């Protein structure tokens, strides 16, 4: 598995922790650490901060700004708590028992707390998997929060929020009215997450009372296929005859909402049947024509993306 294809997998309880006031860069770093901490128990882990920088796609070349981001993220991670409540008891737990950053040596030492180990390591049916590469490409912190919450319902294709719940999980300013939520929260979410949730839509639910006030919102999308999570499954996609433009094709198909990186079966079919034809188009004309073709075909209605794309590219090559 390549460094940019790491999976993040954690218990759904982590979704109860509000993170909206984190910067996108801090979120990227945090989930990069989670991806690297998976299945390591409570042992003290040493990370190369240059690798974490690459995983989190921190683009700023200024060393001091990367250091400031790491320090700021560590401060927020240190304050993260999960409160477990019952009628007779409330227990607060911190995520990490040790966070030690050596800026000069470019090393970060991390140790998951014993009480919170199950969040990362004891995964059963209640987990949220997503591709780190997808997550770090999302820019808005609202969209990042929505991404991890919707991924929890990835195979259902529907998630409802009351107005108050949405304001809570998104940690919106108290004075935000529904019109501001639509413009500043929902529109960025819809724009940024459409490539990762096919046919994503957000419906506003209004009360049947005077003034028809907003009651909540319903998010719907095409459900992802169910299937057992297989570690290192993307290693198996590589072959000696793989297209040299494979990663570019995948990024374009994901960006246009054709593929989800979690749907390995469809990816394999595209690699076997579509990518070789795209290679012919690159050789015959150029890579820009592939980008243009994907954008054009993605906007059409189809039931089977593999069959539809194959027919389209074969017809296009024949006419070119």
C-alpha cells in the first residue's frame, strides 16, 4: 500500500467528539496519526514528522508553519475527552497518554491511553473507515466533519439531523440562522463531498406550522456496497501491466463522482477494462483528452459505470 492510500479506521464513538473548531490542517494531521497508530495497542510509537507532513498533504513549505501546526494540533489532541455517561456515573477519558514532539529531530512520540484504546484498536462492527487521501483533500472544516459523520452511514445512504443536532456536531456559531447555515455550512459540504458521495443531496425539512420553520436536514446519497474490510486490499490492485497513469485516472474518476476509493471491485474492473483504453487515448492524443472524456461521461445517466464508460471510450477512440 502506498503512503497516500492509508486507511483510517476507528470506533464510531470518536464521532461524538466535536472537532469543528480545528483547522483543516490539524484534522489532517490527527487522522494521519490515527492511521499510523492502528493495531499498535498502547505501545509508545515514534513517527517521522516529515512522513506525517506528507500523509496530511501539508503544502506550506515554511518549516515554522508546519511546526506551529503540529504544536497547535497536539494542544487540541491533549484536550480531547470522551465522556461516557450513565444514570449513576460519568467518566471522562483522554485519547492519548503521551504526546511528545521533538521539532529539531523531526520526531513525534505517541501513546494511546489504555482506557481509550478500543476507539482505535478494538474495532468490531461499529467502525468508520475512510481513505486518508480523500479526507485530506477536503478543504472546509464543516465538510471534513460531515465526511466522517456520513461515512458512518456509508452503506445506508441516508443520515438525518435535527436543526439542533446539526448545529451541535458542526459547532456552528450560536447566532447562525437557517439561511446562514445553508450558505456557510451546507453549500460547502455539498460542493466538496459530492465527489465522494455519489448523487449527494441535502433536503431541508420544515415544520407544518406558522412560518414553516426549519426542523432539520436529510442527507441522501447512493449507498456504498457492503463488504468485509480487508487490510492492504489496495496492494492487490497493482500489477506489472498497470497503467502509468492509474493514479491520475482514479483521481479524476473520484473527483467527478464516478468512483469511490472504497469500492475496490469497480476499481478493478476500470483498471482491467477502461484504463488500457485511456492509455491508447493518451498515446493517440494526450492526457487532457482523458480528463475531458471523464468529465463529459460522468455527467450522463447510467446504471453500470464500467459498461457505459467502456462503450463510450471505444466509440470515441474509433472516431478519433
